[in-house]
């Protein structure tokens, strides 16, 4: 279905990211299996939340998650390579959606 762009929502963006991650043939999925798993996990969680939360609740929740992941990374709490890749994909997916809300989230995740 073709929508007017003023009808295009964050739900549409997340659904397209899920579809792309599941179907793309640009790179070898085996090489990015763990990263894709993390991305898909984040996209599915955000898809559910975006339908229920207001903007400030959503942003607050996912900034807190990113901050926790940053602390884990800085403290080297994750040591398994596959888990690190998964959490990297999870983090990247969150940042990509937060950037759709406000581009500042690519740079300033402390606010």
C-alpha cells in the first residue's frame, strides 16, 4: 500500500527495518547473524512500545537501555564475542529509531 508521507509513522519505519533485516541480500547473513538477532530483538520490542507509549516514555526507556549497555561495555561485563555482537546490533537498532525521533540522539545520548 502506498501512503502519503504525512501518514507514514514510526511503526512503518520499524516494520521496514524488520523486513529489511530479515530479507536483505546485500551481505552474508551468516557473518552478521548475532548482530541481526540483536537488531531484530530491539525492533520487535520497540514496535510493541511505540504503539503503547508516548514520545517521552519511549525515549526515556530506550536512552536508559543504551546507558546500561554503555556501562556494561565500559566495564567489560560482556566477554562472549557473540553476545557482544548481539548487544551491538541491539544498541544500533535503538539508536537508529531514536534518530528518527530526534537526530541529536546519534550524538548526545546522555539527555
